[in-house]
């Protein structure tokens, strides 16, 4: 599939996709190598298994780093993996993306043992209840260091969603500053492994604009390739006809103004030129 895309759209279009697949394959090898290393055999805390995806910046979408105070066992695991990785790949820098982590926790409820598939933030909150039956919102915020808005979403998912492994006092859909949370001893479910879904935030206008701009930046190589392909075939074409053909060929929505910017960019790079007698006509430069 990637080969077909590369042939159709050019190597620039598939560069990131190829990089993603390479990262996934390399991560499998790194994890296997780590498990066989002396660091893993002698230093890792028992009872925990961790798999790390090492992703190259530039190939993947960017996410703002989010701080969290991890449980001691996870901190130890991260430090040992970092030591191993940097000893193998010197000169590189690892930055942990806490917001993308997920875990499987073993939970012991009075009505039976369960496995909970949760996010890293949900994990950090739930592990506080190993040492406490009831905690206030402020207690949880101070202990975890999770950003306020993210913490409220996390607590909503654990105490106000379909799978309520925590109880909120007083009851309600929103998390307020004065709320308390306690371990739900009455929790029961027919399945042994249960996924606790995160609460999705509504996208703001600013975030939507930013996302649209980033998507267009990723697609601009595909637009450039389509313009060059059409002009290489036609040699000479008016602006209106070129735009019409681009709308027929491109499989995603795009504004005429954005197409005009890409045409101007190709003129600057001397792939095209404006006709000397009519600026509305473009000539292909071989």
C-alpha cells in the first residue's frame, strides 16, 4: 500500500507513514532487547510489566507535554529504561508522553477481582486509593500534580461514567473543588477485564483552526504533486481549469485560497510560470 502511495503521490507524501512503521518495528526490537538486558534482570521492580513505544519526533502528531507525579514503581521503571536506551543510542533525548500512556490494573473489589484497562492518568489517581479510602479533590490534585482540567476529566471518567470504580460525594456529573472521592466497594461487573473510557473534551474554535492548519501542512506535498502532475500533462492551463481539475483529483476538502498559495509556491520554486501575455494562464517548466 505504501509503495502504491509513493508511486502515486511521491516519496514526500509517504515519508512520515514509512517512519511510523519503522518506529513500531524498532520499538518491538528495543523492548525485546531491554527485557534481556542486565538492567532489566537485576533492577526492575517485580510485579510490573511495561512496554515502551519509542517514537521519532516529526513522524507523529505533536502533543503538549503534561506533568504527573508517577507512582514510585513506574518512576523506577522509566529511569531504568532510559539508562538502557541512552547507553544503546547515545546523543538522543527521551521525552515521556504521559498523556498517551495506558495501563492494565489488577483491582480487588469485595465482589470479585477485576482487571481495569485505564489511561496513565486514571492509573495514578486509582493507585492513591491503595493507601486511602476517601480523598478530597484537592488531596488528589496535590498528590498527582495533574493539570486541573485534565484531572477533572479523569475523575469524571472514574466516578461519573458508565464504569464507576470510584464514588463521588456529593453525586453529580461535574467535578467541583469541594468534592470527595472514595473507593466503590459495591462495584460489580460481569466481565473480568473492563475498559474505563476517558471523557472526551469538546474542541474549541482555536483548537479546530490549529488542527485544520496542521492537517493542511501535512497535505501540502500531495497538493503540490497533483499540481505538477496536471501541468506536466497539460503543459499550459488557465487558473480556473487548473483549480477545477485539482478539485476533481484531490480526495479531501480544500479552500481555493490554499490551492492558490501552493501554486504561488511552485512558481517561486520554478516548477511553473505565469504566461507573459496573460497572468491567468500557467506554463509548465520542464
